[in-house]
C-alpha cells in the first residue's frame, strides 16, 4: 500500500510539473497574441505571408539537403494555430469587400513592399509580435507533443524526478523505437500531400495553366503546390465538400 501511495504521489507530482510548464507556455503565447487582437483574419494572414516569404520559402528552395522537414512543418503548424485562433476570436470574419481588402493591404502590406512617404509606416511592432508568437507557439506545440503526449501514451518510457529535475527513463528500447517511427511517419504526412500536389500539377488537364506567364514563377509554383496539397487533404481525408472551393461568381 505504501508503495502504491508513493507511486501515485510521484504521478501527481509529474502532472503538477507538466501543468505548471503548460500554463507558463500558454501565458507566453497570450502575451504575443495581445498586439494582434485588433487585426482582422486577412491582416493576420498578410503578416503570416511576410513571415513565410522571409523565413520559410527560402529554405524550401535552398539546395541544403540537410534542411529539417520536421522543423519546417512545426513552423507551418504554428502559423496555422495562429490563424485558427484569429478565426475563432473574430466576429464577422468573412464580411469583407474590395474596399476593406484595399485598405488593409495599404496599411499592413504595401509599406513593407513599397516604402513611400505616401504610405503609413511599416508596422514592425506587429510583425515582430507575430514572429515571437510563432516561436512561442512552436515551443508550446513541441512541449505538448514531445512531453505531455509521450507521458500519456508512450509506454516505453517513464518520467520520474531526480531531485527537482524531471527526467525520462527508457524502459523498453524496442517500443521506444516504434514510438519514434510512428512520430516520424506523422511528421512526414505533409510530404505525402506535397507529392500528391505535384502529381496533380503534372496532369495533362493542366496543360493550359498560366503560372509560367505570371512572373515570379518559383513563388507562384510554390503557392500553387501548397494550396493544392491543402485542397487534396481537406477533400480526400476530411471529406470536405468540393463545392465549397468552386467559384460561384
């Protein structure tokens, strides 16, 4: 009985440890969300696009074969979390017009791309808040997936305290290897959808596609691939009605 009580006390202590760490990370995310509260979803997407073109797209097109796909996907996931947060906390999300789009881009995008005395000053404060938000969201997501999820579901390891430090004790190496392989498979799912998008792009049905005539060929190609991969995932895996994506104009 005393042994069970000790193990249960250790379990509760680990739970409290994770809870405290999670609260700290969530609070830090909220700090960097605060400067972005007044942005519309379109405006947040504008700053996310600036971030992607500065930090992510150059890596996608680099010749570095050692680029960490897992890190890239973790960053995209953090951007997605930021957009989901904005969509779920904004009223009249989709009530936009050409005028509101023009005003938003003039205030939040044009000053970065075309600096001019006739335009507002670039909102570097908002952009840097987004950069910090993405960093902290990545940290939160990593904590949840690598620590909390492992504690809940990975039977090959045990979390225990060594003094005040929480450490991981490996119990069954074979099961640990299987857990790692499954995590690797999950993290590489986006690569599968990327290759599916490439297959769609090479289809004879797209012979008349005008991407090559639009300028910025590489960027246009990359944007098309990401959009197609998302479309395929939403319609084939999540069974979203394809009619949603049809232009009804």
